[in-house]
C-alpha cells in the first residue's frame, strides 16, 4: 500500500515511517547486478537496432519467425523464470530495464509480456513444484508460448462474471472445459494457456457454489481451437484472437492453486506485472525525444529553428518531465518489490500503470504536433507509435477500473478503524462519530515526515516547499483531512461515488509520483550523478504542477465548493444518454 495511506498495522509500519523508510532513500542495486543488467541490455539493444523491422511487422501484422527465434535465443521468453528452470532469473528491477528496450517495438513488447507477465505468471507465483518443473523449462526457452485466457464476450473488466465452465469428471481425475475467450494475446501462437473457468465448489456450510478456478491447459489436450487474428488499430504484429475450448480434458493436477481460488490467482497475476509499464513507456518516450529533437533542431520556419519557439520548448519539457517521473515511479516500485518480505505493492504498480499509460499517450501526441504533417505519414514511425500506445490505457485493467481500485484500496486502509476495529452495533451515527475522532488522531494532524531539516531525507537543493513544509508534506496533510471528511460524509456508500473516487485516485497517484521523483533526485544529488541539476529541475517542475493540481482536486471534493460540478456532470450525461444522442438543437435550427 502506498506511502499516502497508513499500512496494515500487521506490517508494523506507521504512517510516518512508511514515507521515510520505504521510499527514502531511493532503491540501489549492487555493482554485480548492474554488470549483469548491462550484459543483457547491450545484445538486446543491438538486436532491436539491427534485426527488428517494426514497419514491416506493423504492415504484415505479424512478427517474422526469424525475429521470434532471435528473441528466444536472447532468452527474452524467460526473463523472470528462475535459472533452475532455464530462465534468466531476472529481478523486477532488471526486468524493468530490459522492458525499456523491448518496448521500442510495441508488437514485440506485447508478445513477450503476454507470455511471461501474465501467460505463465500463474505457474510461477502459484504453481506446484511439479507444475513448474513440467512447464517452465520449455516456456523459458520459447519452445512453448503462453497465453492468459480471462476475458470473454460478456466479461471484460467484470472478471468475476465469466461463463466458461469446467466440470469435474465422475472419477475425479480431470475437468471438462467448455467456453470461449476473446481478445487473447498470443492466442494463435500459444501451446500453454492459463484459463479461468467456473467450477462447482462445496463451501463451509456444505452448499454447492460456483467459483472461479485457474487451470494450465495444453493445446495438445484437444478441443482447443482459435479464430483468425484480429485486425487491430495498433500493436498489429502481436497475435490477438478468440480461443475456444470444447470438452477439453484438463487433468486435476493442472489446477493452479486451489479449486475455487482462481479469482485471487487472476488478480495476483495482473497486479504483479503492471509496474513494468512505467519503464517500458519511459524507454519509448526517451527514444521519441531523441528523434523529435533532431527534427526540431534542424527544421526551420520563419527563419528560426523549431527548437527556438517557446511552444515547442514547452512540449519537450513536458515529455522529459513525464519520462523522468515514469522512470522514477517504475524503478522505485520495482526496487520495493525486490526487497525480501516487502508488503504487497499492487496499488503502487497500478499507479505506475495509470500514470505511465496516460503519459505515454499524451507524449506521443505532442511529438506528432511538433512533427506536423511528417508525423502523420506512414513512411515515418510516429503514427505507428501513436496507434501502438493507445492500448496501454485499456489492457491489464482499464485506467477507470484501476482508479477505483487505487482509491478504494487506499481508503480501506484509511478507514480501517471503521471497517475492522469498530464493532459498534448501535446507532450508525455514533459509530461514525467515533471513527472520525479516531481517524483525526491518525490522519488529520500535521506530521513531521522528516523530509527536510537536520534529519531530512530530501536534499536541500530540491526547492519543493509549500507553506513551511514540502509541497509533498502539505498535500499529504490536507489530503488526510479530505479523506476524513469524505468517509464521514459518505460512509460505506463511498464505493458508489465514482467521480469522487477518481479525484481521490488522481491525488494519490500524484503524491506517489512526487515521492518517487523527490526520492530519486535526492539520491542523484547525494551520489553526484552527472546531470543531477537537470533532475532537480524536472522534479521541481513536476512537483509544483502536481501540488496545484492536487489542491484543486481537493477543493472539488468539498461538497458545496464552486469547483464541484459533479451534479451538473451527471445531469448532462443523463440527458444525453436518455436520448442516446447529442441533444442540443443545431445552431441553424429554428424549431421551437
């Protein structure tokens, strides 16, 4: 759980030391790890620069066999599979670093991610020793490719509503699997599928209930077919298709985890890989900055280079800030995930995904604006990057769903006194009053987080101050009081207030982003990294802008504030949706 909310007391972490100990100082890697990373990065970069033809992959809507073979030879299908099973055994940090390179081709990045970030991840994190020994070696080599089968024609973000069914045989030795999955990345290439299906489970009361179970399904089991590849807007070279299961016999030993425990497996798989989108997006944007800057520094208009115009300079600053913050968030999260016994980082990973996917989309759009007509032409890579980037806001959890997850998970921790510790059976108003008083003690007071001053962890060169505190500390303080007010105002019905939760999530994401950038910049100054003054500049720009955005969002969260237009927004949307059309009269219309 992120630094903005207190962690579960079982973790032994208070609100204050969560901020100063978990994210400060910025994670370091050993010299040995750095050397190992560089051993991988060099050959992979060389391969992508010399052997990958992204334009052809996009046009043909297919990754050539020789390119796939090269990826397999480099070990890229087994990046996070342990060495004992034939993989590279990379840490999360090392995986993120390679993701910067593989993201230079969107189709390849998706193919690799669908294979290992989700396709085989269930075996890796919840499989038995026997399952790992049987499947991981050939998945690591790329001999077998994996796919993740969750989405169905009637079940997208609502994963719990899947209808694919697995029925236990009379002898109890296998399940018969029947159903269809849609939009499955690697669906036409895969030999191994992680499939989620409904099964009958006897609950504690002896009642039969439908629960989701995760299965390892081999194409060779029979009854597995796939449709034609989907014709997509972007990431066209990645294989996406429907996958059908008809009386597919799945041995009972191929259940991942427990029968009926598949929903948790699915969420753990999705939650564990989202952080890498930050480094991948940053890698793509850094390359985009290089290509676009070269154009801006040579192209002349009105007897001046494009790079001399203020509005063009603003766009380059925007891209540089976004890339820096994405990187900072991604590697902070990866570093925390690599620590032994560290608490769950699924919320941090979700924040990285939302921030980076939206940042990547806007950065590519700004780059096209700099390039003008050239950026719109298919002879150049920019329009392809725009098409490839759009999917980032949709897959691995839509950003709308993730915002709800971020806000509600965070507020669950903030309101833990109400949900877990207050067992009041009387008047609800009294219980809420008790809750508010207790929450005021934990979140509503001004706390010295130790960011500045004699014991401070933020370098003095970072001028990220508000009124006496850092902008970060001030945002956290007022956010605490805002959350307290929201919980007392809405109580448990907060789960239905999506416009409220969106703003809560946006504030939390900004605060985590500020934290990551400040922590990284402080480290860069302290160890004397080259260009650390540029990092300070980017951090100060981002934190100042995020600070004011957060303040405005917190003003919007006040019930009677002029900034709060929620009721107006809902009313306007309702009028449009009732008529299923734009409802205003045409400006040339005279019909009364």
